[in-house]
C-alpha cells in the first residue's frame, strides 16, 4: 500500500515538474535563497544555523539562516545575507519562512509514506533602488533513507506559488511558480549538508551546511 502511494506521489511530482518548467517566466526575478529544507520539522526547542550559497542564472547569493522549532511539528527560519545581481553590486537580502509538518514518516501511531509539510515565506532584496518583494506559500515533501552507520539521505521537493512585486518608482506584481529538488545528507543529528536545483526565474544550484547550535 505504501509503495503505491509513493508511486502516485512520484507521478504527481513529475507532472508538477513539467507544468512548472513551462510556467516559469524568463523575466521573473526568482527566489535567491532557494528552499534548502526537507519537510521534517526540527523539533521543539531545537535551533540550527546554516551557511548557504546560491548560484543562479540571475544572481549569486551568500546568506545564513537560523531555524528554531516552535513545536514538534512547527518551525520557523530567518535568512540574512547578500545577493549580487548581473548588473548590480551586492545587495542586502532578508527572508523568513515557516512550515507545519502534516505527515510524519516516523510517527508510529499514524505511519506515513513520506514527510509532508505546508508553509509560507517571504523574501526581500533592494538592487540599487529596485526592490523585489516575494510572498507566498509552498508544499514540501521528503522521504528519509537511513544507512547502517546512522547517517541519512533525504531527497525532497518543494513547489511554491507566490506574488512577486518589483518596485522602482512604479510597481508591478505578478503571480509566479517555482520548483526546488534537492537532497539532504545528514551526517549526524548535529551536522547536515544540502544540494539543490531550482527551476524558477532564477534557475540555479544551491548548497548549504547546517549545524545544530542548541
């Protein structure tokens, strides 16, 4: 039964990839912080810091995140860093997001074939007087595979839908879609690495190292 559910989810993801790839507008600014997160919440009272690099076709971004678990299934993140556009100097970026884990793969009382989370996010950058504000929601799915040594490999995918507002004296707001596909390698409970591909107005590669701090 679980295998059939996983096949259905895989087919849905493939269809979504095709749809989003055709829907992403070339003139969209696109997100510069990617996703770099699985659907699994970190846990109540736990905190993680990460260093992140985004290599997009529109911008290169360097930023850090602080993640905190507000409950067993709810967490929030703050993002702060710099983004360097094609024709602009490095600009300050700020972002925040949250998620609620609806399905928990490790829940013994209600086992699920995957982890599944819903959430929301915002991202803001000011490129030499041209500001980009993006606000939206997303769905994240992931499934963990544990090695005998205790390490975990966690493939994940995120689909987001958002409002993208560009302001430079005048303002223009568009509805945008984006897709992120990545893998988390959890070396231990305290250290993880991420690699991710983003299909969006800012298509590119995102990398991260995450460490538990409390």
